[in-house]
C-alpha cells in the first residue's frame, strides 16, 4: 500500500475473498481436502461441528451445507452443529468433539472440527488487518496431537470489546483499547489457572510456575489478531511468572528486571515500560517457542477463529518431524465478548509424518497466490457490499484464479446457494 505518491511501499499480506467464495465454500474445500488426503470414507465420520462468526444465514448452519459432501456415502447420522462466539467458536467446537470421543455416546467413528472465518473491516486503518482462513481437524483416538488431560483453563466474562450488532453488515463494532485489555486480562486468568491445575496434578506446592508454566512448554501459540500482540502475549506470560516469583529469587531468575518487583498485573496493561522490558527479556523465548507459529498469520492476516489453528499448522510445518515428537504445545484461545481458554497438547509419533506431509502444500499455495492492488481490493469490497443481501445473483468473479479442488459459489437463487468445485 503506497503511503504517499512516490513514497515508500508497505506491503500487507491479507487473504481476499471475492464474490465467488463465501464461508460455506471455504468449509466445503477444507473438509473435502481433509477427507481426500486421509483416504477416508464419509461413512467414517460421526460428528461434524463448525466454529465460525461469519454468518450468512441466521437459521441455516454451515454444517448443514457441508452435509452435501456426505450424500454419496449415504451417511446422514452425523452429530454436531455450528458454534459461535467471535474468535472462540472453533475452540468450543474442538472441545465438544474431544468430549464426544471420550464419552459413552461415542460410536467409534471420527469427528471433524472446522474453524473458519472471513475477517473484513470497513474502509479505514483496520481494513489491512483483515483476512480469511479455514482449518479442518480430524478428531479421534491415537492422535498425533493428544490433549493433556486436566490441563485446560477457561475465563469468560460479559464485555463489549468487539461485536456485530448490525445484522445488515459484515463489519464489526470495535473498541480497540478495551479489546486489548480484555485479551490480556483473559490471558492472565487462563494462564494462572492453567498453572494452578498443572501444579495440583504434579503435586507441586511452590508459588513459582517454573516447573509448570511457559518454561515447561516447548511451544506457546496464541489467538492472533495481529502478530505484535502475540509477542506481547508471550512477554505477558513471563510477567505472570515474574509476579509469582519470590522476591529473593528475582535477581537470579530475572536479571535486569529487578526494578519491576512488586508490580501489579492489573496496572500494567498499557504500561509501555513494563511491556518493553519483558518483551526484550523474552525475545529469545519468543523466537524459539512462538515465532514459528506466525507463518500463516504473517501471510494471510487475521483469520478470527481459525487463527490459533493456523498457528498450530505453521508450527508443525516449520519443524522437522524428528524435532516435533514429544513436544508440549500450549495454546491460548480468545473470542471477544468474551470467551477464552488455555490448554496444551502433546505431540506423539503415531501418524505424525502423515499429518505433516498432508500440510506440506500450504507454503507452496501461499507463494502462488495472485497479488492484488489496494485499489482492486477496495473495489472488491465495495462490490461485496452491494451484493451482500441480493436474493438472487450469479457471481461475476472468474474462478480461473482459484486453486484446483476449491469449492466456489455458483449461483444464489431466491437466497438458496449452490456450489461447484474447480476440477482437481
């Protein structure tokens, strides 16, 4: 985006969705690809749940649209529905699927969770932070990524930091400063509770989090509205550990940070000095444990509920398989309004090579995208606004730029949407 005529160029990578794609087509694409890459029959699936805040119908769920993929198999016995709360829906759907597999209701089949969103903003400074993405996850026993039992912490509250009260518009109402404070407050609460639960499970009575907190995790992934907030969030975890460290140990454990002794977490949300000090102290930790998870976010922009899982994908494809086995991954999920959780996964060798191989196409696809000028992007957004509530239309956008195997919106007839697929 040119900052001025003839001036320097700032390039923002965001994923653009034109009139030929919508939330349904994104989800159709990733579910079909998941099934094909794993050579699965749709008869093998007993649950399918979608987490999204991208609503194009106030009654009909995305999940029901995905059921067209099951027609040929004759499988209509598929539990699950859509789950919505800002950027948290995908995590709620994931927890539901895991609970189903662990329950007496489980019938031995697999579950699919889809986290998907299209993040768009009104014209202005927020628009370049938008993006879009969808991640489909297969849930079942003997998984390559195993939930650590008992290590899940949740914080929920009632706030208006980011919401979409205008049902005629895709664009949110955002209180930017409040949203950051809510995110960091939720992070504090989830991390502290996670550490307390971890210490209880391990029989540790120490006030320090050294044996159960961020130092014990090989990777720490965060919901990613924008990448700078993620770096601040890792530093925030270090600050939490600092606050729980006995004063006499601070000079040895946190050299150079002694001046912050006695600081209160609630006083530091917008304290630039504290923020800078702990970001500098945790720079090496960020490079090792978190930065590898930001590849997709740097390329695509904000993906709302799928951003955390895009981070997980990024981490997996940025490490050799041999280095992944045995790793513990901490994840923080946040959705405005607010809903948040922290949990952890253990990487297992079983099926890991296949998992990583099935993700290996992502980098190539991102590198092969078509570049669009800011002007064309704005024109596309204007066209989407004009067409958003039409009862019938045929998208005019060419599907030639879509990757093979991509589903696209073929026609809207009396509000009924029909889809087709680019040949593989």
